[in-house]
C-alpha cells in the first residue's frame, strides 16, 4: 500500500516518462489537460501504466473524472484500500 | 481409412502489396472535420492515407497484392491449394470474394473462403494457412488482407474515419525444411463487441431508405423515420479510449505470449510489425515489450493510414523492400481490432 506522497511521486514518474514533463511540475492541484497539456491518448497511457504500477483498476468511465493530479491520487489511494 | 501425413514445418514464401493511387492528406481531412495537420500527426502519426478510386474493388486490390506475392514466392496461381481472403469490405455477404479471387488467379478449383476478423484478419489467415499446410490438407495457401474501408466510413465523423486507408497485402504460405511460423496466439473478446462497430446493419437500409434511394450510398432527404438520414448507410465508429487501452495493455500480453510460444526473445527479432492502427499504440507496444533499438519497427501507418487486414502484410513487404537484409530474420506480427479479435505469431521473413 502506497502513501499519497508515494502515489503522487509514482504518477509524476509515469507522466515524466510519457510527456517529458519535470516530475516537480506534477502537483496535486494541476489539471492534466489544462495545466499539464496532456492529451487524451497520453492520458490513457498514463492510466494503463498507473494501473500496472499501483495494482488498481481504473475503469474507462472513471478516467474523465480524474481532472487533476489530486483526483488521480485520491482515486488510486481509495482503490488500493478497497 | 487414411489420414493426411503431417508436415513438420511451414514458412511464408513471399509478400505482395497493392497500394491504391489516391492520396488523402491531413489537409484534405481537415476539410471534413475540424482538426489540423499537427493534431492528427501528434495523436496518430498519420500523414497521408491511400484510397481506391470508385471503380477499383476490394477484389481488384486483392488480385494485385496476390499476383505480387505469387511472383515473390515463385509459384503459379494454379499451384494454390487454398485461397483465404481476410476482409470486412467485400460488399457481398455471398458469394465470397475469395472464390472470385481464386478464379482470377487461375487457382480454381482451390477451396476459397473469406474470413471476417477485421484488423486481426491477416494473422487469423496465417494461423489457418499454417495449420492447413502442416496438417497436410494443403501445400500452398494464399492469404490476402484487402480492404476498401473508404466505402464504410463517414468523412464527417471523427472517431475513426480519418485514420483509415484502402489497400491489400498478401502472403503465400507453404512447406518448409525448418520452422518458419511460430505458434499462433489468437482469440476474441465479444464483451467489447461494440467498441469498434458499424452504425447499424444493412437491414436498416432496406427497411428505412426512402423510395428510390435504397441503392444510394447515403440517403439525404426527407426521411420521415426515427432513423437519421445520414446513418442509413452503415459506417464505422469506435470508442477510441477503450480500444487504445485494450490495444496497449492486452495486446502487449498477447505479443509477449507469441514470443514465448515461439521461444524467441525480443533481441532475437529482426522486425516488429504490429497492426498499423495508431503510431502511439505502436510506440507503446514496443516500449512494453522492451523491443531493442536493433529491431526494425514498422511505421507504414504514416503514409498508409490504418488499412485493417491489409496493414501487416503491407508494412512487412515495405520493410523487406527498404531493408533487404531483414530477409531470413524473425518478425513478430500482431493484429487486433473489431470483434474484438486478436492474433499474433513470429514468422521468419522470406
């Protein structure tokens, strides 16, 4: 089970790998599309890699609700507990 | 009672291609949908796609690719024992396109049949041809993937039409002294039957087309019915996110299984030829499979778009033409698409 900080760091690593964005830029209040300029295909790649890394399932219909990095951290954290 | 003696090995003897003349650029596409060259390139890697003229049929393209493959294999059409046509765009439920193709190639009375496995159709065909030859049922089998997808798209929609191109690719498969086709890993997942599908069945055209327009490609006027006029002619749609995710996540596993079943490591490959659906899928699959830089990765999609069943043989043939040194090396090929269906195998390149 990863802490929220570990989830955020892990997500930052995945985002960095996919987009080249500096991991420090992946802050909790940042919007994936508006602030980090991540397109829908990159978002799916990030979701697939996050599922693998954190051992959780993020259904397609949930992805659109993950607007900010914080949303994704919360979702993954809850999914790990569940 | 006798049974056929089995053969130990099979191989792909030659590839062939047919690329139709009309080039559709991203600028052309942007006349139909609100997009830009940059957006399309960035998200799909596609720069152009080929489309066939109205008077060029799926069978015309299949014949072109087949003749090319027969010449490369060094055999005559009359020597074929089976003709398999993978297509979803032969516009007759029956008779099959394959029987007409066989006749044109001088292969009559070879058994001939179509298979409907969309973008996995070519790999499905290779799986069947391999089995037919090894079981002793056939000696030389032609597998053609041919598509005229431009007949089943709606240029104004933006989920899939702008990705698609027309074309045909073919292989001849026959007996071999050494292993030339690894075990096929193939399957389906009908729980995602509608992830890539048509807007309706052809019956809606019969039942709802206004008088005198039933034969038209798109009925446009005065449809006093609950079916929207533009949807009468069934065209393709996809749920891009679901498909992308399935393609990257599940197909990486299937490709890995094909490698494992063949006993081949990524670094032992010469080429990696995934279905040319989207450059981002190609890149992501290569990353997940840890394909090393020494392996040539097919990226025909940039010029050809997504040609469904034709994409793998078209892309492989091009790799062989541009890199003749690949001949004799191993190629991992994987097709996946509407169904959902998938098929993968390692082959020795002719």
